[in-house]
C-alpha cells in the first residue's frame, strides 16, 4: 500500500533503520485502528496545549497493555 510505503520512508528519514521500520510497520498493520486512536488522542492533548512528547508518553502509557500484546515474541 502506498501509505505504508510513505510511513516507512518517513521513519527512515527520522533515523529509524530498515529493519526497525519494517517491524514498526508490521505492528501498525496488526491493529491500525489502535494506532489511529492513539494518534487522535495525542493530537487532542497537543491541541489542548500539552507538549507533543508529554502527550505522546501519556497516551502510550495509557495504551501500554494493548501495545504489549502487539510486540513480537
């Protein structure tokens, strides 16, 4: 899919290696709805005035159990 290609290239331009980018793509593809929800929650917190990194950490911690289930063994 073209969107997957763009996301992978974006990750690589931010210093993520080829193997890591592929692994991230697999995890996102397992549950794209979860990652859309996470992105929306981060955006809402940033729009409310919270810093992007702080918002991301709070949201990722809130979804930690769901994310752990997606990690490869």
